[in-house]
């Protein structure tokens, strides 16, 4: 089974992360949910020292290559905040969908538990992961070229600040 958590001994460093919607349900493609993800990442950049080197938002998951002085805190806070915001959005826009995330006792679980954390220790691995992230929408046939996907660091008009890669 994929790793669920980032090991405590690796709280800093560069990470490749994947956050997946529970049951792989397609949910980000409507009702301004891509914007909600982007706003949350921008907040973390401004207030939590998050550095983003590459990202892509897909319809049911996101990939990030990031670093932070507290990567565990970032993952926890990002998932918690976006879960609450997306839950509010679902209630307001398509309430029947909320039942897909019900785990009982009036609680909802939006994100799958695993983050697929991978420590990036070499430039070769970093380049491989950036290429994987940027070509994800092409492999899914959403676009023909990586830079055409709006919700990607491959897009030169991305509103999310992309840090230069220093290795």
C-alpha cells in the first residue's frame, strides 16, 4: 500500500506529492473548485513558506512538487482547509454529490488518506517528476501540449508563483 504519511524525519526537503479525491471522483472541473485549490496554495505560499516548483490540477487529483519548513503541517492544513471549503461548495451547488464522501456520523472525507509522498533527492528524479506532472493532462488527452492546460505550472500564464529550481 502507498505511504500514507510523510515520515517525521523528513519534515523539510523537496517533495513530490499526490492528493487524490476519495474514490477518484471527478469534482474539480466545475463550480470554481480549481480556483479554490489555487487560492489555497497561494495562501500557503504567502503565509506558510510553501515553495512550489511544479503542479498540475487534474479532475480528481493534484500533483505537487514542493518544499516547506513544515511539509507535514502544509499537507495537514491544505487538506483540512480545502476539504471544508469544497464541502461548502458541494452543499451549495450539487448537494446530492456530498453523500459520496459521507463516512458516517455526519462526517465527510473528501481526500483519500494517502499523499504518495516521495522525497526528491536527485536532479534526475526531479526532472522526471516535473515531466510527469506537466504531461499528465496530455496523457489524459485534455490538451495537446502541456502549456495549454490552464491549471499547470507548464502554463506560462499560471497565477501560482513557481519557484526556480535550486538543487
